[in-house]
């Protein structure tokens, strides 16, 4: 069976750097979700951070909403369906109306 890996070969050093970069991004996203859960960070502040941070902008909306206080996976899914936001949508892919609607919901 032929390999479908079209990625260029990486040296061990390049691989280690990529793994570290990916780990740092996961930690930052987890920290944002934890701060949202405790109420230390608002959704508006996350949207502001997304303007300058590619890592934040690349965060999926669904896990973010599920991390909001008093909002679990079911409420987050229903809210996204009501606002016509795709389940795999990232912050950078939200339209201005969708952002407004989310901010009004959590105001």
C-alpha cells in the first residue's frame, strides 16, 4: 500500500520544534477555556485577543462556548444551531453578525 503522506521529510530538530509549538498552542487554548469557565475572561475579551493572536483566532467556537459558565455541550450545540454557526467554525471564521449575536447572548 502506498504512503499518502505528502509532507516533506523533517529532521528530528524540526519535528521537536513543531511538537513544542503545537503543545504551546494547546496549552494557550486550554488556559483560555479555563479562564472562561471561571469567569476571569469574557467572550468579548477572547474576540479581542483573536484580532492579534493566530492561536486564539484558530480556536474552534464550540469548545469555547461549552467552556462558558452555565453552558455545557448541549447548550453550546443548540446555541450554535440557533445562530447558524457551523460546528467546526473557528473564531476567525465568524461573521460580524455571528459575533454580535454571541456577545449579546453572553452579555
